[in-house]
C-alpha cells in the first residue's frame, strides 16, 4: 500500500471498510488493512477501530485460513506476528473446535513454520513456539505422549536448509515457553494435574540436552544463555532439586561470564526457591560451599562499583538462606557452613554506600533476618538455647549494621538526591525500623542497654566529636523499638530522657528524630510525669519551626493524650505557644486535637477561659466571613475555621475525667460540657453561615462535622443541644437534602431516640427526613446533592 493510499484509507477507516475488504478480497486482505491502520495510522480513532476489528477477526472461524496466509515470507514481521498470535488464540481458547483427526496436520504445520522462522523474526518465532506449546499441553499425555522427545528429535534432524545453531535456538525457545505456557494456560483443573505430571516426566528428556549444551566448550554464548533461560522455566514446575542438581552447579560455573551472569542468577534463584527444594537437604548442603565461593567475586564487584553483579550474588545467598534456614539449621554438624552463609548475608546487608543511590542490594536481605529469627525461636527451649548462644552476637552485629545503613549522608550529598531517591530512602529506613522492632523480641532489654551506652558515649565524650548522623541513627533505633514495644519497665529510659536535652540539635533530620523519639515515649512519660519538664520545652520550641511541623505536632498530640492529667501546670504555656503556631503550621488540625486532649483535664472554669482565649479570634473571623458575599476565597476560609473547631471538639471530653484521673480525685462539676456551652454560643453564627452556603455541599459537610464529632465524643452529654440541632437539621434537609445532614441525623437518632426527654425532637426530625427522602424517589429523582 502506498503512502497516498494509506492517507486515503485512514480518512475512511471503519469496521464496514474492513468487512468490505474481507468480502471483496478475502479476510487476509482485510486483516492486513486493519494491521496497517493499527501500526501506521496516526489517528487514534482509526487505531482503536482497527484493534477492535483485529480482535474480532482473531476469534473468527476464518482465522484458521488467513493466519497461514499472514505467515508468508513476503509479509512484514508485524503481519506475521499477528498470524502467529491468531494461531495461538485459536489453539489455546478454542481447542474444542479442532477435530481430533486434524491434530497431526496442525502439529506438522507448526513444526514447519517454526523451522522457517528459526532464522527469521524472533518475535514471530516465539509466538509460533507458544502456539505449538499450547497444542502440546492440550494433547498430552493421551494424544501426544512423547511430546518433548519428539520436539528434540525433529529439531536435531538436519535438513530444510536451516543451520544447526538456528535449529538449536528454536528448540530451546520451544522448550522454554512450554512450561511458561502451562503456568498461564486455561486448562481445566483436572487437566492441570494430568499435564503437570506429564511435563514432570518429560524433564528426563530435557535435562541431558541442557547439560550437554551447557558443558560443551564450543557452544555459543547465545545458546548457553538460552539453556539457562530454559532451566529457569522448567524448575518452576517443581522439578526435584536432586534432579536438577548438576545443572544448578553448572550455573555457578557460568557466573564469571558477564554475558551469562543475569540468566545464571535467575536460574539458580528459581531452582533453590521452589518450596519442595527443602526436602533435598544433601543437595542444599552441597550448594552452601558453592555460594560461599562467590564471596571473592562479590568483593571485587563492590570494589569496582559493579552493582548488578553484587546484587545478583546477594540474591543467590539470600534465596538459599531465606528459603532453607530451618533445614540448614537442623544440620547441626554443618553449623559452621551455615554460619558462614549468614555472615555472607550480613556482608550484603552492610554493603558500602547509601541506599538507593550507591547501592540497591542491602534491602534484599531484611526478610532473611525475620525468617532466621522465626526459625530459631520455633525450636524447643533446649535447642533454642544452643542456637541463641551462636546467633545472639550475630543479631547484635546486625543492629550495628542496620543503624549504620540508616544513617543520613552528608548534608551536601543529601541535597543532591532527587525527591524519588529521598522517598525510597525513607521507606528503606521504615523497613529497618520494622526489622529492629522484630529483633528486639530476640535480644530484649539488652538491646536497649546497648543503644543507650553507645548514645551516652557519644554525648558525653567531649574529646572526640561525633557526626549528627550517628546520634540520629541511635535515636532512630530507640524510636523504632519504643513505638511498638512496651518499654515502661526498662531501666535505661530515664537515662535516655536525661540525655535528650544534651543533644546539640543543628539539623532538621536530627530534630525530627528527637521529636518522634519523645513521642514514642509518651506512655512512659505518663507513668513518670516528673520527666516531662526535661522534654516538653524542646517540643514547644520545635512547634515554631515549619520544617518540624509534622514531628513536633504529632509528639505534642501524643503527650497531651497520654499525659493530660499531669499537664495542668504546663497548660497555660502550651496554649500560648500553640495559639501562636496554629496559624503557621500545616498540621493545625492535629494541633487543635492536641489542645482538646489538654483542655479535657482542666477544671471546667479553666476550660472555658482557655476556650474563650483560643477560639475567639476564629469566631470573630467567621462572623466577618459570614457577612461577606459568598466567593471561592471566603469559602475556603470558612471551611478551614469550621475544621479547626471540629478537630478541637473531637478530643475535648470532660466526661472521662473521673475515670482517667484515678482514685481519690474529686468528681467533675456536673454542668453542661464545655463543648456544648461553646456550640450554644456560636449556634446563631453557624445558622447565618448556612443561610448563605446551604447549596454548597462542602460547607454543609464542614458544619455537620462539628456537630458529628461533638456528638461522637460527648454521646449523651450532648443532650442540651438535641432540640436546637434537630430543628436546624430538619430545615437543612427539607430545603436542600445533602448526605452529610443525613449522616448526622442517623447518628442523632441512634444515640437519643431511646431517651424520653429527647424523643419528641428526634421523632419529628426522623419523620421529616423520611418524608423528604421518600418524596425524592417518588418524583423519580435518582440522586441529589451530596450523594443522597
């Protein structure tokens, strides 16, 4: 087709044109036209039409005829590829359409086509091999019991003008895709088992061929690489490791060859990662020294900055250790070999460089340390004690390695990292944190003592200055453990709290970790309130730094939640600092929640006084905004203020003072909760805001959130507001029904419908909401604002 014809054809492209081409010149011609549109037409609509046509043509009965025509040597590879794909589709998805007396003919044609393309297009050859593999899977073991031996015999026969190397590569491609096609085939479940068994028996024909080709000195590199790929494919069928042992050992001899390295690694890892491999302990024991022999190659790769080689060798060591740690641990007489493997993996964990910029290997090892610990701890106490004697020192060394790997680079280097690299490093540190937390289960309190001694030496050694990165990493270790482990009994925490104020904080990363460490110790501080004076000033000072907003506000929130009954002496200062910072911090909503916890523990009169000081500026601003003509700018300001109030009310709860303040304290004054008092004072203002913004679902949602969070916190103590709120909700919903109002109504009904005093307004609200909702559906309005 000429370029002018293509241009003309593209302007008239349609399914009808393809059908006319089929009718007038045959389906093969119509398909070629569609393929031309798909590959060369710049118009996306035409491409989509062509794609649709080709999908229809591929599954049509006529595909059996046109697919062979499309494979003719005079066609371009794209057209030939479609013909081969059509064959595979027909065989794999429409096998029942093929008469049994045609099996042999189809097989012969496919063998012939594969021979033709063995020296042609690689993508077409692979697709034809997949088609023949699908035919084999559908016919073995009954109709084609010796499929693999026949494949080997056919491609070993000379003739057809195809050279031996091309025939060999074609055979290896066919043998490689055969197990892969099995993994993705649509065979019925009962057939899957039969075919898997048949394939397993065929390994006896494949293995000698692969060994012969891999061990021959004159085998080209391309052939050896294909052999390794073929091995990778077959071992995924759970080929017994004892039967592939010789080939796996041959893979180790291929590792020094750069052209074969990646495929050899993949073959070894796949072979030793199969679940069934653990049964073959003798073979595993033979593989341990093979893996250990790679240490010199590993060191050279690291020295030369060859990350791909170091990564591949690490994958092999981790695959053996992670998949078979228990089996190898049980071979007590070989304990030194396994310990050497563990130390090799430790070397990979501590590989020089900063992840992910200078190395990408160390992260591969972290799961191994979980697995090894689980296996050690699963033994009976007597054997466990023996293993712990050997491996506890290893895990202490692991902690040192992980904390070294968690260290930040220099400020200059870190500034040169991309945002993606910084995010990957953050996730990597989280993985290290999880590992440290897990390791604590084995090492216990001794781990905390170890970290404390190192931190103490750093902070008290005035002669030898240490980098902030070292200090930060040790604190990060404490934080990792304290976040999830109960450290209240630990005798080193008082010393740690005493050391924190001595840290010279001149770096954002260090300051963040100091904050998060204090936050992780909030529960401990609740039991030791005398230590609050040591760390609270640091937190309040950090609040003023925008770069520390997340860590400082989250830490203050944890302290206010856990230690609120010990904070009244500090309340005035906390509120004063927070009032200054709340407008500047991006975490203002969290900060209001922290203040809610704090105020909850104060006497009622102090709550009201602090509330008045805290929220009056926002109420005044809201009054001003309520008088303005609605516009996008003041809408965002209104939603922001309402959000601050709702987050404050989420945690402001005096109803639990008696329960949480302990025995011997006086019960709280029985008066209307502070939240209710404030809401009653601003109720008219909220109604004014609603009157102007009732048709805006976001503003309505923000208003409802204030009451919804207050009701959830106060429960039945919200009773004084029930009548007012029920009336307002009814007016809102009957004017413009919105989902947020309906959700709040549901919560009100759930809590107050059983109370005699509140039943009348709740009943009236329920009846009104039900009536309005029914009328909406009766009028045929399928939806309304806010998703009701």
